[in-house]
């Protein structure tokens, strides 16, 4: 289900293609989030027109509402949301982490559970699975490996992820070790269920955990590589800063290159421009993240400005009279027609939803351009030069977006 076309000399980066039930995906690729069966503010034809070939649906949220039974009754997730290309579904494991320890920002800032338990909706993480209170109706619900597999089978995704626990970096080593071991036991349960009941077209990815502990990361990578999973995801908390994150990703990808070199590698929840470049250089094939669409909904555009973390806040007063587009020469639906920063600033301040759509379309175009340049550079044997140029603020699109 994965073919490698070219490899970067002296490194792990490669181009290739995932061959899935609903079509091929050229890699390396960024995967936009369709958390609740929609890429927020957009409709599927718009996402496809930007060149995207794979999106990610959220098992946890779709489990709670509208429910996998309804989605299956209406023909599966592809038909339900009108997306004809491949879909990957996560396992729900990250939501376990978020309920138990807070979101990523909470983790970095040390904000965990409140003493009265009001911070999250988790009830217990046990060997069988996780009991939690639904944010939809407050009822206690359960999700375990078999539940996650059954939900993803009903959704009919092309790629399903095994159920795992995503531990934060600030828990003890002992907790991380126990959690990683449990994730490996859950992997075996997922594999057994999927072998007996999973759709024939659905590919299963294992997930490497282990927190920021090098030996646990290596052990987890070895365990997943030894399993029959056709693909591997790198998950869990990757550290407190980018330097630590790159170390953890590099360690995990190196181990996977050694033990499972022909299997595709997915990096969960990473989408900053510099992180995409670094991940590709380390041998990651696909990435997913809410960042481009979330920034767009806050009026923040992605631009080739590393000093500003590739961000341009259009809501700031300095753009009130600017006649320039977000980015000269950009082919996106915001820049190509000539919408000015002034106009977008006005729409944002007026809380017009059109502005959120336009900035989101721009951001996804920008990221598609980054990935296209990286693919082209690997094929041409000049990835180090292209990566350096992108990091220095080179224009991040080349021809048709997503080409």
C-alpha cells in the first residue's frame, strides 16, 4: 500500500505514494483535519481543489455525535460528508490524553487536572479502556481498543489508527512506562479485532509512544515495527520545546527506518511550517494538524516570514489601509482575485464569516505549496538547499497548489 519513488541522498527523506481504497496520496503530504466530518468553514470540493488527497476524521467526536451507526447507515464517512478521496481516522487516544491532562497548551504550561476533577471529563483509564463523561449529554461512556476499532470500521476510513494512551511529558517515567506497555497490549487487541471484523479495504497503523524517554521510545518503535501493521504513526507528547520534539521524532523515525523501512510513517498533530520541514528531513511521510485551519479562523495567515513564525495577524490595526494581498503571487482564492489585507482586516473586525473562509483557504494553499516544494526537492536530489531556502523565507508555493 506504499511505494517509495525517491530518497534524499544521505538522509531518510523520501517521496512516494500511499495506495488506498479511495485513491492514491502523494507523499510527503499534509493532512487537513476534518474533525467532525468537515474541514471547518470549507466544503469538500474546495479542499480537493487545493490539491489535498487525504483528510483526517476524529473517531472520538464522531463516536459521540452523530454516532457511527448513523454514519454507517448513510453509507460511511466518505458518502456522509461528500468526500470521495481517502480518509484517515484517529483512534480517540489523544482525546483520552486531553481529558486526563488537558490540551497541549495546558501540558506545556503545567496545567493539569484540578483537584475536584472539574478540569476534564475523564472518569478512569483502566486496562479494559477508558470511562469518561460525554461532553454532549454528560452520560458516562466507554471506549476501549475494540470500541475504537468498531467505530472506525463503521466510519469506513481508508486508514484506521490503533487505540493508544497519549501521555504528557511531565508525568513520571514510571507512569510513562506503564502507559506505553498498556498501549502495546491495546495494539494487540486492536489487531485481533481488526483481523476478525475490520473492513478489507481498511489499513491499520500502529502508534509509537514512550513519551520523551529515549529507551521507551525505541522499545515502542521496535514493538510496533514487529507487528503486522502496514503503517506506523509517531504519537504522544513529543516534549516541552522544538529541540526536544525533533530529538524524539528523530529517534523514533531512525528506529523505524532500521526495522520497518518500507512502511509509511505518520506524525500526529504537527503542522508548524518549520516542523513540517524538519519532519520531512527526518523521514516522515504524512502529517496532520489543526494549525492552518485554526489560525485561519482567528484571522492569522501563513506567510514566508520565519521571524514571525510564518504568521500574519490580519486583525491588527496596521493592515487597516494596506492594499496588498496576503501574499503576492499566491494562487489561493483570497490572493488571486486581489482581496487586500485592508479588506480582510475589515471583514475580520466586522466578524464576517467570509474572512475566516478566505484566510483558511489561503493557509491550506500555503501548506500545500510547502509540501509540493519539498516533494519536488527530494525528487531532484536537492532537499537540503530547498529546506534551507524555505526556512529563510522563500516563497512556499510552486505552480498549482498541491501539485
